[in-house]
């Protein structure tokens, strides 16, 4: 069986899949692919992911794109402590992944772009501040969910934590004020201090 191929670069959403692959101890090949050098738009890559975005994986004959779905596939395939142990955990893990993608990700990106990523003269502080206000509700939901537990599904780190924490790392990077959310701060600290995350980010 050929090695798992991960298309992307560690500085974008591909990091989520690299983080998981490292957590699972998978042997993989990172095929550097990025919109920055046009490699997401080659006919070869479009045959892998017609969205011209990363990450994508090829596992044998199977190709999957969408970072969070890739992570659910890999963890379900390889099992271990990060994998849901039954259907209930599987449902809850999906719930948290969809929740983070739908309620946090794009808002966090608005903040990140307008506070850090855009050239300074193109940043709009009002857009970033408005986005931060929009995050108040989902952050309260996440903080509440973590009130009586160390991790989203209970007492162990799972793919649900990995997917949500990867998105929440953008919130932290965007200097969103988390001072009213002690449970999130403690949980994010636990997740982002994991050696596999530190390694995936390049140390
Ligand atoms: N929902 C997709 C989003 C993929 C995505 O937008 N990836 C970015 C990198 S973080 C990308 O490849 N952008 C290139 C482009 O859209 O041209 C996922 O989670 O995988």
C-alpha cells in the first residue's frame, strides 16, 4: 500500500491534517501545494481537488478534501484514543467540527486578515472588531461546554478537540479577548501544548 499523501503546506489549514497525522503516528508524504505558487491550479492537482484548495489527501485510491472531514476519516480508519469510541461520541465529534466550521472559522478569518494578514493599509479595524463581537455567542457556548470537563467529549483529547482547537488557534492568533472565557483558555492551552501540534507548526 502506498504512503498516505497530504497535499498542502503546514502554514494553512493543512496544519490540521498534519497535526492529526502526527498524533496518530502516521507515515505520510507532504506534497507541497499552495495557491501562492500556483500549484493548487495545475491540471494534476485539480484532478485531486477541483476546488483548487488545500488540504487534500490521497490514501490508496481514495481522495478526500475538506480538512475536518479528512481528519474524521483518518481517525475513524486508524482508531486509538483520539477516535470516537461509539456512535454517540462519533455524532458529538461531528457536531463540534461542523459547529466550529459554521460558527467560528470564517469570523476568525475576518479578524485574522484585518489584524494581521492583510497589508497594513488594507486592514479594517472595524471589520475585525465587529467580527470579534460576532464571536461572543459561540465563545460563550464553547466556554459553557467546557465547564465540567477537560475536553469536548469528556476526559480525553479527541479529534473533536483537535478540529475545534485548530480553528480556535486562529481566534487566539487574532488577539481575541478570551479573558471572560477561562475554560476555553485552559482547554486551548492543553490542546496547543501537545507535542504533535508544536511539531506540526514547525516547532
Ligand atoms: N473548507 C476547506 C477550505 C479550504 C481552503 O480554503 N484552503 C485554503 C488554504 S487554508 C486554500 O487552499 N486556498 C486557496 C484558494 O482558495 O485559492 C477546508 O477546510 O479544507
